[in-house]
C-alpha cells in the first residue's frame, strides 16, 4: 500500500515539476493556466507513446500554434530539454564515476551536446557584434548582404531564447532537479512493488533504455502506467475545461 501511494504521489510530483519548468519557460507568453495544463497533458501523453522522443515534434507544433510564433515552439522545447538534460547530467556524472568507475556513453553524449549548445549560445552576442560591424564596414558584395541577413536571423533566434530564460533560469534548474529527484524515488518505489532490483547504479542503464528503447521491465511498466494515468488526466482535464466554459456562457 505504501509503495502504491509513493508511486502515485511521485508520479504527480514528477509531472508537476516538469510542467512547472515548461510553464516558467513560456511565462512571458501568458498562456492561461487551464490551457497550458491541457497542452502539457496531451503533448506529454503523445511523447510517452511515441518512441525516441519524437513526440517532441508534436509539442513544438502545439506550442507554436498556441503562441502563434513558430520560433517559440522550437526554442521553448529546446530550452526545456537543455535544462532537463543539465539536471540529469548532474545526477548521472557522479553516479558513473562513483558507482560504475567510468563515464557511460550516454553521459558523454549529453556532455558534448550541452557543451556545444552552451558554447554557441554564449558566443552569439560577441560574434554577432564583430561580424556585423566587419561586414558593414569592409564588404559591399551580394554575399555580404546575404551574410548580414543570416546574422540577423541568428540574432533574432538568440533574442527569442534569451527572453525565454531571463530572470527564471535558477527556478527552471530547480524544477529540473526536483523533477528528476521525484522520478528516481518513483522508480525505486515501483521496483519494490514489482520485486525487481533498482538502485542508483541502475539509473544510467534505465536512461539508456529510455533513449535507445532497450529492454527494461521497469521502463515498460512505468511507461504503461504513465500513459494510462496521463490519458485519464487529459480526458478529465478536457471535460472540466468544457464544463467550466459552458457555465461561463450560461
């Protein structure tokens, strides 16, 4: 009974913190709470049942549709994934070094990806200023004009991204860590209920199974239970949303 209660509370906590993180990213676009919750539930459900995280494409499309800005759809999901992976990496790296005696392939991939994204993001302002001034002062060809347009596009994407995290990055990181903490506790409770072994040393293997669709009875059960719970919550959410707006019109 305690395991089932822990699984239920943990599952709610996991998605509360993940939903909070995405809400913080999109806060400036003032999506109503009700509409945002429905967006999160349906896109998370789709993402859960489609392999290799391809459901993120649906989330990009839905956020772009709601905000009416396609760049925000893409960049908000990228930012959300970045901070989620950053927190995950902070968990995986010490576990790899202490419990496994080396860095796993998936941890190396995460490290390289985050390093490249962070390096590009930090380099854009100074690079834009220098290259923009250089092209304006020294180049007059058609290629220079094309390059200037390209620089402006890159800078506009940087500005979109900057607006998504300005003043909220610490809260986004905190929500990411809390989400992963809740997920580890939930997985541990589920493993006890299923009578299978799952310790901190098994967490990296679990993440590899998530990303590469490897064999894991724990993952299969967690995904199945999560999909059913999210489907029920999504249906209840839409029913509540429709009833609320019907009362408002009456």
